[in-house]
C-alpha cells in the first residue's frame, strides 16, 4: 500500500457508513490474518499460549501497523476513508497505538459504544479517536 492518500478535511460528518463498512471488511480480514499468525506460532512453538498470543498480537498488528504507516486499513482504503490527526497531518504510529488500544472500550457490546460515541461527537470520533486526537475523513 502506498502512503495514505490526501485527506479531504471537513468530511468526518459523512463517513459513518463508510467506517462501518470498512470495519466489516477489516474484521473479516484481521480475523483471517490473526488465525494465520496463531497457526504459524502453533507450528513453531507447539504451545497453546503461543497460539493465543499469536492470534491476539496479529489481530492488533493489522490495525496498528496499517493505520500507523498508511492511515488506512484495507477496509478503509476500499471505502475511501483515512485516519489523520485532527490538524490534517498523517496518523502517526503513536496515535495508531492509542486509538487501537481503546478498541477494547469502543468494542463493548459489539462496538455499540464506539458507534454511539461517534454519533454524539461533532467530528464523529470514537473514544480511541478522541484519545489519539485523530479523525476519519474521506480521501480525495
């Protein structure tokens, strides 16, 4: 994936549907990647703990690395949205770590918490975005 495309600032009001669609794509892809990571560690270490650790770390790495390096996961790229800092600068690895660590909170009740927070914030940010000072906007 090349560097993130140019963000179209001021479009965060218009991205909820794209974010939900991107999440569905990313959920499936990250699950498959995580299973692959767990399977690989299961073969290498023949340990249940290594398998579980591999699944969890690979799942987390999918989101953290893609958003930290490119501002987009595969789902976000397909649906034309990008994660940026609120000032429009590219998402950093640190911001990606923060926003994705808080998936634990946003994901309560199958992401109902994240969706409700997006609906009530002016810039359609979930808790992870608020903490990381990021927004999701359309791309040019």
